[in-house]
């Protein structure tokens, strides 16, 4: 964040665990660091987890992954993507449970509902605390069956997980920054704004356990997967308005 030589505009995080597995001190310290990054115009993209609405906690309750649940990061959920001739044929929530993974998502029990998410119809948190922040914000292909071709020691393999979605979004936003000639910074208020949906493919099919995909924002895929050209136009307008 504070590298004055390279001046990073994007940070990608592909690690995390359920909020209940963190100490309050760690949650607070990381969240304060993310807030500082947002203030400096650094976008932080974070994987929302690969264990569906339970986030891998076997207590019969729903949980979200931190740091994806911080209100100062871009939480990145998962989809299953089917294409033909470079066109999307079908895209739904990634869910290979019970024998595989599923995109993490739900409602924070720690961080309150942000002002920019108040019109997103986020469900009420399970706890009676200060929670309410909906996760994720965006999504991308995370299904290992439809995922990313990676060459490992000369062997072609296919990988997935939301750990791949965070760097996917980081790379996309880095290219948008380059094309715009400025950093888009903390994008959440823009993508939840009046024209926010224009930058996304809305995912309306599938579930990640207890949550189902729906029109608009949902606790499985957020606003949806990116429409790169439209997203660049949206963020270009947003950064221009912020600069003004």
C-alpha cells in the first residue's frame, strides 16, 4: 500500500477464513489497513471462499469469509461458466457440494451494512450484533471444471476456486486503470450506484447452500460477473465524478 516506488493500485488476496475464526483484534487491524488502502485509491480484491454459505464451519449456521467481508474491499464470489465461440452460453452459481466446493457468500456478523449497499436488499444478519455487510460484491468463473488452464511443470491442468476470481478481477481492474489513465480506487460505491448493474452479467441461477441467486445483487454472486467494456465505461464515469 505504501510502496512509493511502484505505487500499486491493486492488491489481490486469495486467503481468508470464517469471521468466527478470527480474533477481534485481527479483524480490526486488517479492516483499518483496508480502510487506509481505500483512502489511498488502492483497490483490494478478495476471494469470498470456496465452502458455500457455511464457509466450512460445521455448526449449522451461515458464515462469511474475512477479509472478503470487510466493507473496504471488493469481495469476489464464484460462478460456473459455459461458453461457445467466445460467447457466454450459461453462467450460474458455482456449487459442486457436497463433494466439491461452492462460492462463499452471505451476510457478515461483524461488519455493518455499508451505505452504498443499503439498496441491494441484503438479508438480515444471523447474529444480533453489528453485522449486515453483504458478501460478495462481484463474481467470476470459479468452478474447477470450467476454470483456468495453467501449465504446471510442463503439465496442462485446470484450476478454479474464488482464489482465481480475486486475481482475475485484479487483472481486469489493472487493465482498466491503464486504459483510463487513472486509478479507479475504491469501486464499491460506483458498482452499487444507480448505473452499477450496467457493468455486469447478472447471475440468476443456482445457489451456494442456503442462499439463492436472484435478479440484482445476491449473496452468491454479488452484482454478477464482469462485462469488461461496460464496466470500464461505468468506472470511468465514476472516477471522473470523484475527481470533480
